C-alpha cells in the first residue's frame, strides 16, 4: 500500500477547509450586551425648545429629569404633555427610584409664570436640585 504525502503549501484535495465563526459571533453578542447594559439612557422632553442664553452656565450630570416648556406654556415630559399639574406626581414618582436633579428646558418665549410654577411643583414633588437649562453665548 502506497502512502500519499502532501507537501506544505500544496492544496489537499481530500480535506475540506472550513472556518468556524461561532466564537466570533459569541464575542460580538457579548460586546453588544455589555454596551447596552452600560449605556445611560436620557429621557428627553419630547419638544424642541429655543433656550435662553446665559453667560454663566455649567454642565450637569446626564441622569436627570428633563421637563420642557413650550412658548405656549405647555409642559412636556418624555414626549407627552403632562401640564403643570402633572409635574409634582411625575417628579415624586421618578425620585422614588433614585435621587436626581430636575432640569427645566423652558423656551425663551415661554411665560415666566409657567416656568416658576413648574419650578415650584418640582420642589414640592421632592426635588432637591432644580435647574433651568440655557445655552452659552
């Protein structure tokens, strides 16, 4: 019986070459899960407001309660209108989960009275820190 030898670099007609990609897929899914779990989700107000300008402004932490006030005085949280009466229950419900600041994003044309009422309702809802969002000059 004759033995058949193959030299290095010559194609082997008997063997089929196959690349196993299942470990690569496992690594990709593990990375995907890692990035999903570590991502901080910010709840937007759901309305676009034209913020007033301020010379002094500071960046705040990303995990906060964002409340938007439109030029017509409508109050929004999470894309739905909650009204001024809905600010206190919304803030108190969200603060049960963890302590975080409340940021009011009032349009520059929004009535000052609406902004002050939202600020008062947020404080009565248990917020320790309430800020008004502005843009830098």
